[in-house]
């Protein structure tokens, strides 16, 4: 294909350059996109860009010639991907699969594993996806992300059509997610709605952080329920984000006065839970996902808690092994 200049549409919203490419050119890996950006082959408004740069409606993205699936260049890349994944990593990532059909693969991502690469990250899920090619011609693709230290449900598209469908479902909020969190203290209001606008800003050492800013922030809404409490020390929350802002649940929990246990980035007044075996690990888990699939099906899948959270829940005596379906409980209309 020749060089193309593509105008970002209003339907794309405000999105990172790399995610815009994942959405419109799902055959590309994150590594390919980053290489094209480093080589200045991808540009925004005819200027050099970074993978994390955000684009919005009206901006023009330079799209260089890309390898097509099945082309010699694309086939060579697929062969390199296969050799780059060790047998141990291939076995590991395949063990994460909790659901699979013709359209999707669902993983239970462990905490500590980054979804995509970045500075200083050589091992990440995106670099292992070739191990999930269960059919000859498939090329699974990410359609959403979880923070590195958040565990739980992560869905992949198995075909370009399914990837596009899933991406649209997340964009239009047809995909509903439920998280479980262990937080400090016991909320006075046991069920409610957190509506606090969030603004990204520069953090320490050049990192990115998020804070509540009702004047300049973007709308962010989270539904929550207290599932159980323990001695005034901690509570088990069930959370449903109605928007998808960066670190939304972590900042909203902090905003209500009950930061998530193990959240070193957003903990309040140096709170720690060193009495727990894993008290310094983030206790946030993407418990469930409900969304429409191609062909009129509805996917509803739940990921078991990781061992570090079951240890803490057992410590407090929470009965987490049998719970009601959260998608029938939350008022999401």
C-alpha cells in the first residue's frame, strides 16, 4: 500500500497514537508500531510523534506502507514473533486462558505483568500473543488494557472483524466491567455512585498521575457496593466503572477516603497493611466482563481472584467464593 494521510474522525474520540493504529490496523503488533514511530514513518500533522501522544478529530496521521497479513514481510515478522516467545512463556500465557470461542480469547491476567511494552519493559503480554495462535491464520489482538499491577479479565480479538467489533463495544460502553478491591477502612455509605472528574498530570520522575479536578478534568463515574467489612480496618468493594479513565478506580477510591490496599501510587497518608502477607501489592482485580459478541451472542465471564488477594480475603474472613451475579445487581441503565 502507498503512504496514506488519514484524518482522525470524531468517532475515534481522543486516543493515543498507538491505540489508534491498533484500532484501524489490527494486523500490526505494538513492536511494529513503535518501530515505525522511532523511524519517523508515522507522523501526526506532519510532525514527529510519540506512541503515547493523543490525537483527536481533525488531525492527520501519516500511515506508511504496512505489511499485510500473508505478505512475505508480514510472514517473516510472524516467524520472528514465534521464535521470540520461549517455551516457558508460551506455556505460561496459554495457562491464563479462561474462555475461548471463534471470536475471542479471554485471559485472567496476573498482577505484575504489563499488557504492553514501554520504557524498561522487555517482558509483556503483547510480546507473547503469538503463543495464542490456536489456528493457522489467526493473529490475536488486544482491544483494551489493564494496569500492570491490576489482575483479572482481559479480552483479545481472534480475527480483524472481531477485534473491530470488540473495540467498538468498549468505545460505546456496551462492554461492562466489574472489579473487586480491598480498601482501607469501612465506607459509611454502603452503596453508591462516585462522580468526580479526573485530570492527568505529571507525576514524580516524569511519570503520569491522575487527580480529581472538577474544573478541568474529564467526566468519570463509578458505581460501588460494599460486599463485606472487617473490624473497621478494611472493606471489600465491588466496583463498576461507567467511564474508562486512567487509574479511575484507584483515584475514586482515594477520593471517597478509602484508598486501595497496596496502592503505593495513590495511598493516603502513607497507609500500609503490613499485617497482610501481600499488603504491599495492589488489591484490585478485574472480576467480570459482560459484552455483546458478533452474531448476537452475549459474553459473560468471571476471573478467579489471584492468590495474593485470596490470602487477604481469607485473613478477613470474607465469603468470596460464592457471590451473586454483579451484572444483575448494578443499576446500569
